[in-house]
C-alpha cells in the first residue's frame, strides 16, 4: 500500500521545499512518545538512506524507514486549514486508539 499525500499536503510540501531551496521530499516516521505510546515524526529530507522506502505522491517523495512502515502503511497525510489553525493531519487506518489531545496513538 504505502503512504500517500493529499493534493493539499503535496502542494504545501512542494512550496516549502521551493522556498527552502533544497530537499528531495518529506520523511514520515513514528517514535515512542505520549500517553498512548507512539507519536508521528515529520521532517524534510535532503538525501535518502539505502534502507529507506520511497513512495511518490502528486510529484512529492515520501520517505519512510522500514520499521515505521508497519505503523504507517495505508496512511494519507493531509494538510488542512480549520479557522485560524492549519497543519498536517495523519489519516492512519492502523490507529486503534489515541490520546485525548491527539498527539499520540497506538496500533
């Protein structure tokens, strides 16, 4: 399955990479954190590593380490604006539960 970006997320990442002047895409991963056990991590990628898995969505590369893929497989990363707030939203079909603040999850 892999990981995809919505059109809004891909446009946001592309614009940011253009302004930044470098980068090959965006890296998604998970880390142990929060009251539900895991949290997402998101960063821009300047170069990929040999073990990285690379997916492309709407012209943007999405880079994932192999350990994170089992938690993120099938996820769509969206970029949403809600009133004055805007940010990335992870639409992850693997999540079984998440904390009240939405910062951490478990599968």
